[in-house]
C-alpha cells in the first residue's frame, strides 16, 4: 500500500505556488483570452467575425494608400498630345483625358468671351462752338434731333484707305451722353448709317448674348450693356457738348465698325439738337 501511494504522488505535476494551484483546479484560461477580455466573453463565431473585419480594414487601407500614391505620381500635361489618366480611389475606374482637346476648348471659350483690348482714344475740346454749329448747319445730315429717352448710334465702318476715325460734335442748350465702341465684324459696306433706339443694347436683341459688359454711366448710376463682340474704346458719360465742341480720334484696331453713341436715355423731358461730323484720315 505505501508503494502505490508513492507512485501516484510521482505522477502529479509539481506545484510552484498557491496561485498556480488555484488556476489548475479552476476553468482553463488560454493566452488569447487573457489578452482580449472582450473576445473571452464572445462566442467562437463572433471572434472569427472580428478577425475578418480587421483583415478587410487592413486591405482597404492598403488599397487607398496605393491609389493616393498613383494620383501623386501623375504629372501635369506639358503640351498638345499629352494624355491624363485618372483612376478612382474607390471603384478603380480609369478616365482618360486629352490635354490637347481640353486646351483647345478653353482657348476657344476665351476667344469668345474676351475680344482684343483696345487703346483709348485721343480727345480734346474746342471753345469755338458757335462757328462749329453754324458750319454743320450747312452740311447735309450733320444736324439731328435726339429725342428724350433715346439713344442715337452712328455706325462708322473702317475704310480700306483710312487708318484713323475722327469725330466732332456739339449740342444746343443741354449736354448729352457720349461713348465709342468697336464691333469686330467683317465689313460689307463703307456707308455710314444712323440708328435710333431706346437703349444702348436694343439694337442687338437678335444677337446671341454671351454676357453683359458694363458700358458706362450717363447719369452717374444708370447702366447699359453691349454684346460680347463689342470692344469698349470710351464709355458713355455725359459731356458738356453745349459749352464746347467735343473732338476725338482713334486709330483703327482692325476691320470692323465704330459705334458712336449719343445717349439721351437719361433725359425724361428734353430733346437734344445734335451737330456732328465724322470722317477718316490716313
């Protein structure tokens, strides 16, 4: 009997401390459970789902870093013929853009929106207003009536033999608004024509409207607009043409039509008698 008890004691594992003895006598605890208390409380299926989510999150983060790295490596187009490739970070789809087409479209839009710049005119005045009005009264079509609320536009095409347009005008008793613009359009006739309207932009109602361009301020507050094909040489402002002769000239910027606008749209009561002379020089 003593030999049998000794054999049993020989097969028992050694106990190093009371704490280890309690662990051995209690429920088994593995190393993963000790590190993750939340996983210890969940079922094996839940622990598997948590592990899969961690793997997917790591893969998505890795793909996003690769996509960002690809985008940063794309360089800007250096000239016509270059191709831009843009890949979506999420779907992986690739868009191919032609730099040549994009550049052509942008340039064509800029050409439509912005006409070539025009230099300002040369202007001065002459105090001999009586002599000028007496001289113009003898000339044909040099004296006109600009009614209240109206705008009179003198259209002067550029002449093949000329290099500069010149104008002189004066009014009887009251001032008038005046401005000069240029219409970039092919010339079909060199005849000077006169058009009367109730506003500065009424004459081009049938033209495609690209966007308003401020013309000027005939009464320090009123505004009128012209179509985008017109270039502004001198904005419309009220001139003391009843006190001095208003004179000016402008070098041809190219082929087109000058628009000399005599604006009486700000006047609700008074008509204006206008004396004017327009010609070209070489």
